[in-house]
C-alpha cells in the first residue's frame, strides 16, 4: 500500500477505525426497566446506540468508548456501567 | 547570465501596494476569497471586496468571516473542492491561524495568502517587522519575501503556479513588509490579464471533495504512517526549491520582470562583505552599496527571497568566497539572542568547507526606522571583523541603552 499525499482516502474511514477498545466500563441494558424513550440513542456522541426492530436499543461495542452519558441520562436507570473484563 | 527587469513606462501606474496586490489576486482568477480585517493588511481585502461589488471577479465567492481562524478554515474546504483560494492577514491574525496552517499544508492544499508583515504583541505594535511569518516557518508553507510593491504583486501569480504544481501542492505566503510596502504608493505595472491567463493554468487538482465521490482529507494516521506524510511534505518543499527558480525565469520571459528566484544578488561577484536580508530593507541596502562602491568598498547584497524552502545551496554558492557575511533579521528567536535568517545561514555552513565569519544583527523591530547610517555602521563593523575577527556574533541594532 502507498500513502496518498494529504492523507486523502475514501470517505467513512471512522468505520474502519474501531474505537471500542478504548473502553474501561461498558454500558449494559436492563430491558425490564427500559421505556424506549430514545434518549440514549439521541445523546450517544459516537452513534453507538442502535435501534432494534422491537423498539428497544442495543450497543455497538465496536464503537462505544464507554463514556457513560447514556447511563447518566437514562430516566429509568435502565443502563449500568460494568467494568470491562480482559 | 543575470536577468534584467525592464519596466514598460507606458504601462506604469501609481497605486498603493495593497491595491497592486489585490489587482494581482483578481487577475489570477480566484474562486474563493476569505476576508477578516487586520491592520496593515485590510486594504488588500477591501480592494478585493470592491472588485467583487463591481462584478470584476467572475465565478468567485467572497466570504466575510468572524476571525482569522475561520478565514483560513473556510479556505480548507474551498481549496479541497478545487477552488483557487486566497486570503490575506498579518501579525496576531496569522498567529491565530497557527493550527490551521499545519492542517492546510498537511492536507496539501495550495492556498496562497499575502502576509503584510507586522510586529507581534505584546507590547502592542501595528508597525512592521517580520516576526509574524518567521514564527510560522515550521508549518509547511512556502514563504517568499518581497522587496518592493512590484515584486509583491507579481509574486502572487508566481506563488499560485508554484503551490498548485502537482508535484508540490503546498500552500504559500507572499510576505510584504506592512505599511512600508502595503501602504506606499509607487509606480508599478499592474499584473497583466492576458499574459497571466497564459502563465497560470486553471487550478485542477488530482483529488477533490465531491459529494458524488466522497473522500476524506487529512485522515487519521497512526504511528505506522505519520512519519511518511511528513517525509512527503519535505520532498515537496525540495521540489519547490527548483520550481521557485523556474517559475521566476518563466515569469521573466513572459512579463519581462525579474526580482530573483530563491535569492537575488547585487554586487556580490567581488564582494568581501556580503549583507544578507529579506524584504523592503533590501532597497535601502542597495543605496548604501551604490555609495560605498564609489569609494571602492567591496560590499554586496544577497537578497533572500525564499525563506521556506530554505535555499541552502544558493546561499552557500554566493557567500563561499566572501570575507565576512552580515545577516540582518527583522525578528528574534527569544532565548537564542539571534534572528532566524542568521541561525539558518550559520547552520547550513556547518559540515562544509566554507569557513566565513557570519555576524547577525536584529534590526527594525516593531517598525523602528532603519536609516542608511545604521547600514553604514554595520558595514564599518564588518570591516573591523575582516581585520580582527568576530567579537559579537549576534546583537540588537540601535538599542537605546538609556531606556533599559
């Protein structure tokens, strides 16, 4: 592979650069508490909250950096941050 | 064979330096101009604004922005889509651009910007020295310094051609001394549209931002790749060394005007003392040389036109047989007690066979006037060095001891 001057390459490169490995704590849903309010999806700075067909959500751990905003903002405390086990 | 400039008097008009530069920009057919006012650069973008209002610049957007950071950031986008992009700034404005300067050169966007050189605060000063652009020497921008208004305006077309060369693709600064050149009225030939249309081809970059073919510019480079991007930028600078010369020659052939390529020489052939300098001070030095030559003082001038890329070989060639080299700097690297041109000149002589004493003078800070008597005094010092060697390597000039 040759590099291109100006670091010009195809668009959407952040998809190739999986940043989930930066995470120390991972968010986990308790679907019994979730009211499908969508706040977590709206507030996630990395678009790592994906809607499911049943109206609930799931985390894309390839890109979730574990910032915890979703857990902090969840009005029903339906998200807990768990320490990543190596 | 030295090239001569013959000015066609029937084509000459008396205009302000800023107007001559703005006219050149117009003639270069820019597609995007970003503008934020700052003294002493403001007249350039004001004149361009007038041209826009009068419908004299077709196919061009003129963007008023809210800071110099935005002025250059706007051009990152416009240059990436393939628009010929221009701005002008100075002093604090240029320093505010610092981060964006690296982005522009790193993304290989051939933006041309006029810098009306001005001192940097604090203390606040609107007057001329060259600290502002010298402080940006490591950002990957080509820097040429103009001696007079004609050169500053002609340089604009040369720099678009150099920067947009597909083997270079690096941005450049056309540096002209603030007020001394930006606000002075001089007879000049305004850049000719018909010749320029032949001289400067349309900007046609290999890679552009285009929604139908999306690309990323300046993508993430991890430690496995970053070094190689810097290496390519340095190679482009080395290519620019040759291109600056060939473009100046080509310009001379087509327009009949020549102010030097990387450097220019004045009475250097047999000179014992060679003075090195950049910008408008060169005119004062030539006057002094003319007078001293009548008294058989063998003194010559090496005008440094390109500071980045640094013309090491060209400089070595000129000064190798001199007995003393005197370097004048309108800047200081604080903590080094020396100006940048002096430091660089000394550094390129190390590890060579050239053994000529080099002495430096920091001069004209914050617009301090540089009379011919000051140049006389410096040349007297140089004569002393020829006899008894260097006592002071680098010093302030005309320092008012009673004030400190």
